[in-house]
C-alpha cells in the first residue's frame, strides 16, 4: 500500500502562487548550478561560494526537512549511490578534491529535492522555461555587446560563441535542452505558442553560433523523440495491437538505421566537418581506458582523477596540458566511481527511464519532458561529459526527473 504521508499537495495555480523570495531562490539557484564560474573547479573561492549556497539551501529546506528525509528514503537506489559517493572518499586519489565534489553534489541534491517537494511538475516546467529564456537572452545580448568575453578568442574555437556558460560545448548543451523544452512547450500548451516558437528560433541560432556539432546532433535526435512519442501514444490509445506492430517494426527500423549509420560513419563525419576520431576524443579514450583498468572496480574517487598525478601522465602522453575531462560521460564516471558505481547508477537510470515512459503514457502533457531529458542524458554523454564531471545543473535536473516521476506515478495509482 502506498504511504500517503509522503505525498504533498503542491500548488497548481502557477508561479505567482509562490512567494517572491521562493521565485528568486529557484531562478538564482538554477543559474548558480549552471554556471562554470560557480560549480566547476577546486579553488578557495569555489569552496566558499558552494558552502554559502549549501547554507542558503538548508535555510529554505529546513521547514520541510522531515518530509524530505522520508522522500529521500523512498528512492533507495539513488540514496545508495550518494552513500557510495561518500565512501569513495576512502580510496580517493585526492581526498580534498573529493570533499569539494561531495559538497557540490549534496548542495545540488538538496536543491533538487526542495523543488520536487515544494512544487508540482507544471511549476517545475515553468521554472525551467524561465531559466532557459533568460539564459538565451543574456547569451545573445552579451555576445553582441561584449564579444571579447562571450565569444571564444585566440587559437582554439575562435569566433565560436560560448555565451554565459564559458565554453561553446556548454552553451550548445544548454541550447539542446532549450530546443526540446520549447518544442514540448509548443506542442503541449495552447497559449504562448508564438513565444515558444521565437525562443525555439533563438536557441537554434545560438546553437549554430556555438558550432557545437555534438549538441547539434543531440538536438536533432531529441527533436524527433516528442514527435515519435505522440505518434506511438495515439496508436496506443486507438488500437493496442496496431501499437504493438509499430513497436516491432519500429525496433527493426531502428536497428537498420543504426547499421546504416555505423556503415557510413566516414561520410557522416565529413558532413559534420569532423574526423572519425571525433576531434581527438577517441585518442583520449584510448589513453584514459588504461587508467580505468588500473582501478577498474572503485575508480579514483569523486572528482579525484583529473586533479591527481595520474592526470599529468595523461597530459604527457597526449601532449594535451590542462585536459580536465575525457569528453565521455561514461569514461569520466568510471574514472570517478569504477564499475561498481556505474552498475549502481545504471540500475537507477533505467528505473527512472521506465518511470518516465510510464508517466508520459499515463499523463501526457509536459511529463514527456522527463522522458526526453533522461534520454538526452544518455545520448549527450557519449562524446561529452555532462553529468557529474561538469556544472551541477545536469545532476539537479536528473534528480528532479527521478523524484518527480516517482511522485507523479504514486499519485496516479
């Protein structure tokens, strides 16, 4: 029997029902967790600002702390993973860096739980839209007014836009989220379609200006997902056997498409103006793989590898000083937490994915966002590292997706 004591009754009348202070806190926090200046690095300033953010978050979460504790224990796999992150301190290659990593992940996780317990999915979606809209406007305006700061200068990536997010790939990733979010906004809402369309166009322009080819490919894939979802959901509602047939033939078609793509990679890379090495990524992966094998089961501790002497060895082998990521979410995760950590988070990921599929078919509307975002996390982390070895916004949205899908399904049964 479901424990109704943990089911809250969030407001449903819109953002105006929240206090001004709440609204400021949510939007400010989303930017805090999205900006590399506040969530990437291990300087004294990083420690100070993240500790202050933790204190502010604790002040906001204190009134609902008892409910939060009960809800945290309902997502046991996520709790196991967070405990495992703390345990990684015991074998970390650089314990002080892992402590800083833990400070960041706890702050981000508490904030995610605050959003889920304080608001419903509709309000969450509105906050995400507001955050993305402001991000797009600031990136575009600042890029025009102050190109020396918001457009890459020098040898690497000259002329490519980085917006307020510090790097072209970071801007491209936010644009990818913005594109599928505004698409869902356009498809599911009866009002503000013109505004949704305008921001869809603005994100597309910024994505083009960033020249992030990974983000372009990810955006195209994520654009198709809501359309496929609507087709399959309509078939499911009309005729179950027809739906099953489309699933069967759709699977065959997907396998065939993957075969065609993998058989013509050189041609596809030439279209994207990329080499088969994915701009040197496969060369990095070949070197990093050897270090993964050295500590295959437990890794080097949360955030530890790229601040350790092992990173210096990688820099020397590749002649790439200052490298702070393998450019693969899977490889960076294995470096941090090993195979055991990957198994734990994989079990959790697929449980969230299954809940997201169920929820999207049960409730529809903006709940499709959770499904697209969870798929986005998997797709985007193939040739980029945008999960834990980056700004905290991706972890925040992932935890929100996990708890929201569980909460929404529990109130539907």
